[in-house]
C-alpha cells in the first residue's frame, strides 16, 4: 500500500510516494519544465511530406511536431490512402503528444487520442476494446460486453488491470464520465486559437495517481482544498482515500528540502553497510558499489554476492527515487562466476519491477559492469535541482532555493506569527521575484515579510519571526536602512 502526498498550492508542485515509511518517489514539477506527453493540442498542418508519409504540425512549440500516417485513424482504415488524401496543409487538427521534443527533433504526435482514467482509458476514435490480460477470463468477457453495449460510433476503450478491484458499474460510470470530458474538450477546442493546448495531463497529481491501482493506494493527501475536490470528482473510486491537509510535510518522515538533499547526494549508505557512489554525466549515470562496512558470516565469495544483491536492491530504489534515466552503468564488486552475476541480476529485476517507468537490463560486460537503460520521461532530479555550473559541488540552483523559500513561507499560514524577517542572496532574490507569484503568496500566508538582500548568505535565512512590533523594533535597534518590505 502506498501513501501519496501532493503539494500543489505552491508554484513548484511536489508529488511524494511513501511505501512502508520510506519515500520511494519524489516528483518535482515546475512551470518552466516541459512535460507534454499526454497533452492534447489544436494544431495546424504546416507541411506534408509525401515521401515520408508524415506531416509537420505547429502546436505552438519552437519545433514543429511530427505526425506519421499510421497515427491517423482515417488512414489506417484504407492502406491505399496516402497521408495527403487524409489531411491538407493549413487545416487545424487535434493531436496528442506521444513523445517529448528532444534535441533538434520536435514532439512525436498522434491523432489516436486517449483520455485516461483510473480503471479505463477512453479512445474517442479507437473503434476497439482492449482488456488487460491480467484480469480473469470471465471478468474480461463481462467488461468487454458491458462497454460494447454503451459504446457510441467509433469510440473505443482500454480497460486497465485496476478494473479488477472495483465493480463493473464503477468502470462503466468512469467510461461515461471520460466521454463527457472528451466532448467538453472538443467544444473548447473549436473556440481556441490555433495552435494552443486544450488538455494538460498533469504530472502532479493526475499521472502520479494513475500509475497506481486504487487497491494499492492507502491515502492521498493534498494541500489544496480545490485540488482535493477536483480529484474526488475525477476519480470517484478514490473518494474515501483523499484528504485535505494544509501542512503535508508534518506527515512525512522527511521535509521536502531533506528529500531533495538526499536526491542529489552522490553517496548512499545502506543499512547493511554497502556504499553507493552515484555520478551523473552528460552521457550516462555511473554507480560504483563498495563493500564499505558490509560484513558477512559466510565465505568471501558468498559475502561479495550478498553485498552485491543488497546493493542491487538499493540501486533500483535510488534510480526510481532520483528519476535517473538513459544509459546507466553499475560497477558491482567483482564476482568470479556467471551464476553469482545471475543472482544479482534477478534481485535487481525484482526490485525494478516496482518502477512504473520502463527499464531494460543488458547484462554484465567482460569488465564486470552491468549495463541498463531507463526510459527518459522527464529530467533527473540532480539535473533539475542543482546549479549546472556547480554540479561537482552539489549546490542547489538559485531557482531551487527560490521555490524552497516559497514552500517554507507557505508553512507559516497557520502560525501565530505576524511578521518574518529574511536575509537573502541577490541571485536567489532575483529568481524569487521572477518565478514566484508574490500577490498569491501574500494572499495565502497573510503575514508581513521583510527582506534584506545581502551577499553574506549563500541562499536565504529566515532570521526572525514574531509579532509585527518585535520584528520592526529589531530593525530600529540595529539601525538597518537596507531592509525592505516584500509585502
């Protein structure tokens, strides 16, 4: 069972997954961070390439999206039809992002649109029903029959494994709810300027919540009452699990800041004494395994195998927690035979199976290095949080500190303090002004905030909290003219 914690009241939105009192996932979502997969756009066909049987679509990005013929339902009905017979240059078209833009390539698009739910995915133009093979034969037949009876036109559906944990009526209700959602999106798209986004599949909280079956979710805590109401409305099967709590961090074993510090720390020590050193480069992530304080009661070779198994389990957890992706190389302690390596690989695979992101293990090289890849869905946490010019020093970026300060100020909403005095570095203050909606923050915390911009602090320090009289008298005693009122 998992507990999910959502901070969505602040500018930087945070999603946290806790399993057995350990945080297994930390999702950081920023307004400047592009994560378009699942988003639906009303775009415009710019160019049709007959030779490629593909089209380039303007969806409002710097680079035009790429739409192949096979991603058009109309073209799939008739294999003889070229893409130029289905769409024309200049026309507006609804498309969904399948793969993020990367490097010099635009986003990969499809018109086989999907509207996802907890137990079912609605396909406006799918014209088929697919049912998870993990369901019993009887339930698969029953669900297919019931969905088919309410299907209209060329609608379709993908019934997810989580449907086994609820009644057929709940799944049917979700299907009709998703249909209504789609029809509303269609109406809205006709009123939008072209190009523009008509549907955003939010990483936090929607995609995070949907990666788990309702039976796996123990509780969901949100710090926004509006967001809690929306989630209850969109995911009726989770209504009993959803709770609103202003200060979510009080329920966690670590603060968000502490979790971020863990996510960028290159050194990890397990309870059994194994030590990992995690280094991320432009080309790949390299993880070195050391026995450090690990001790075994068996032979040296068996001790090494057990140390590597413990390391493999922790490596899998760190990959998921830090959102490491791309090529990953793991340098385990040398083992002297293939059977030992296979034991380590099996333990590694078992732990990786808990990760919703696709991974691929390629095995050990002749040098004893384990090669693997993990699908890149968003930036790794070290890359996102750290100052890229100071990666070796592991310094947080000024933007990260700005979001941290906003989050810390939000925690004073329920306090009795009337005023706060903060000393802040010029770089962090500049990021704070650029990234944070100060009017919204002022309205949310209802406190007076005074600041002093100074190079004497590396990031920021909340120096004093208390009554307005206490804070202002502190300024007068110290004759400090360089203090400004933020709001």
